[in-house]
C-alpha cells in the first residue's frame, strides 16, 4: 500500500515570495492533516480536512496561509507571502476517519527555507 | 487544555544498553488515546503504538515496551538492548475528541520530542 506522498521535498525561497506544497494521502483515507514542524519542536496542526471540508483551522495563520482539498483526495497548502519564521518542515498526514482513535500516517515532509 | 511533556530533550546511550523515554500528559477527558512516533533523520514520522485510556496493560513488541500508568498520567517507552538504528527523535502524542460544526473530530497534541542517540 502506498504511503502519503508529498512534493516537493525541499524548497528555498526569499521572503515575500509565494510557495505551494502538495500532498496525496493514503488511498481511502478521508481525513487529511497539515502540520508545521519547526526545528526542535513537535508538529503543530495547521489545518484538518474531513473529505473536502475543513474541520479545524484554528491555528492556521489565515492572513498568509491557505489550503484546499477540492475533490476530497489530494491537497495543497500555500504560503503567500512567506516570512522568515515560516522556515520549517511541513508534514502532511492522513487517517481513515476523524475520531480520536484514528492513527495518523505521515508523509516525508517538505523542508522550507525562507531567506 | 491538553498537554504532553517530554522532559528529556536528548539522551545518549551506548549500544545494547536499555533506555526509557518519559512522557507525561494532561487531559480533562476520560476517553483519549496515546501514541508514540519515531522520526529518523529522513524526517518522516513513523507510527509505533496506540493505546486507549481504558487499557492499562503494558505492551511488549520485540525490543520495545510501553508502560501506561493512568494514576501518574504517564506513558513511558523502553527500548531494550538499544541499537544504532534506534537513533531518532521520538514523539509522544495525545488524542482527544473535539466537536465542531461538522461533528466530532480528533485533536492531537505532540510533545516536543526526545532525541535518542545510540553510540556504537
């Protein structure tokens, strides 16, 4: 069974530029998550989708970050414009459902460096 | 509010030593789940174990074992006879049920991680 796919794996941009990340979850997984992991910290949830609807985006900086999951499968996360403090690893995860018992499976992440 | 504390930032052990990684959590819920993940240098978080709040039985899987104690809100992870391949950052996580406009959903809080270095 294929795992969670993410691209690109690495991205270097200058501040105020835009960037987009793509995620394809495990087939059949209804719930998709985007996390931000700053060096030395645990993952922090940015946004959670159940199919193509948002269930939690309380920690998403909506003035610069946006995400969509139009057909309920793959998803894109965009940052516009980027700031230095956005340098982090962006992890995508998916799970079968959205209950508290669900196990999340993670992709390899996208390492973003903002100069 | 839920919180996960991994007080050990970094641990170094010599190969074949046993090592225990500590995890303490805070929650108001009676029903919740606890997880351990491994993050090797490649960056991908790998799922290791899931435990629900009603099951306090210790679990052993090969060289790995987990000790869940509800009375002390701890879910510790022990690696027996450590190997170099065990070198990674290990995260403990707590999952609770939340309710929104669309219904119930999972909210997961991760600890800050413990970096384990196994020296050959």
